[in-house]
C-alpha cells in the first residue's frame, strides 16, 4: 500500500484511509493518547526531515564568518532531559495500552498494580522537578 500510494486515486484513497489517526490509534485500550507522541516525534527524531535537521544544526560566528555544524546527539541538558521525560511518558502510555488490552489477566498481578501506582507517582514528581529546573535555569 505504501509503495503504491502514488499510483492512482484509489491507491491514494486506500493509503489515506489506512493511515488515518483513528485507524493507527484507536481509542480502545488508550491508544488514542499516543497520537500526540506520534505526531510530535515521528518527524523530529532521527529522521532526516527538515524538522529533525533544524533541531541539530549549530551555527557559530567566527572572525572569518560562520561555522555550521550538525550534532547527531543532543547536547543541551535541558532539552535532553525534557525529551527523555517525554519518551518515558510515551513508554508509560504504551505499557498502559498493553495493560488495558490484557487487563482481565494482568489485574490479578498485585505486584504489577503496585508498580503502576508507584510509576504514576514518580512520574508526577519527576515532571515537577524537570519543570522547576527548566524554569529556574
């Protein structure tokens, strides 16, 4: 389908239908919450799109002009911390979707339930620490 999307109207329509948000992230099991992560990060990660490249370009003024460079890995501590936390949030949503999908069986695991409660508490605490660091820096 992906390779044939430009072959004609029917192929384009089938492609669009397959990749609608409702099909990729159905509300069932909590997958709809992952749509914002997909939208925000599918073109901002390691892809070679304009958005990803623009986040990693560094321009420095020199005595003779400018030096342009591309850093593959993020070096700004605040941005790295915020990005890693967003990835933790996305991972927690994926874990939650799996839990919801198999909830009838997983709800019997008391250790897993305790772990999920602790994770939610620690994520709230971590979000506040990151917010404070970014605002005070």
